[in-house]
């Protein structure tokens, strides 16, 4: 198995002129950065634009010599992405939601084997039900739950991104799961 090069080494080599290192950095972190943006803007095309804008800012910071390496490249990039996505909403005066109007969303689970229509319908119904339940949660709980399960972020990363302690992030996750169970029970929702 090939050993992964550290972010610090990739950044240093990129600043010294190795353009391929930037591509490696982007590929290494694109899922978490894109997911963060998409969860806020809820539109794939806008998310792609903001993703590019995020890395343009990263490049400008590198080129200007203002990047301060403290071993926290990913939280720094995610913070840039999050701020750009929030700024987008301030400009458009829309409120962010998790679900997408066109059916494209990050909750979609891709399966290697093709489902028949009935299986696909059932899976879509379950996903829709889960999205609706998640949307009923308080914003702070929803954010931690989505970043953890769909953004595949650690509680440490979530804590840094949301500017709270790890214990607070863990507590919000616990409350989110408890509230989801409560909603499912109270509304007699079946996920079978």
C-alpha cells in the first residue's frame, strides 16, 4: 500500500513549484470540502462553483506566502468553504436546507448492483423519510449529525469546524440521535 504524503509536504512542494501537489491535495480532501459546501447551499452546481472558489482562495493564500502551516490544513479549507457558502446565502437571502428540490442530494446511497424499480422506490422512500426526520432536528444537532454521517468527519474535525469543544459536538450528536428516535416513535414512522 502506498504511503500518503502529508498535507504539509504537499503544500511545501506546491509552493516550491510542483503543481501536481495541489491536485493531490484537492483530491485528498475534495469529498469533505464539497460535502460541507453542498450541505449549506443544497445545489450541486452552486456547490461546484464554490468548491472551485475555495481552492482559488487557497492558491492565492499559498502564492502570497500568507499560509501558516500548523497541521490544520483541512479545518482551514473547510472553514473557507463554509464561509463562502454562508456568504452565498447572505447574498441570495435564502435559508440553507439539507434536501434538494431536484432529487439530487448527498444522502443518496450508491450501490454497485442495480436495484430493480421496487427496491429503488423503497430505498428512495426510506431516504426521503430520514431526510425529513433530520430536517426536524434543531440546526446545531442537524449540522453535527450530517457532518459526521454524510461528511465522514471526525468529532475533532466537527468541533474545529463549528468552533465548539469535542464534548459539545458529541453531546449534540447524542441529542440528535435521541431526538430522531423520539420523532420516529411519536410519529409512528416505519423505516422497514
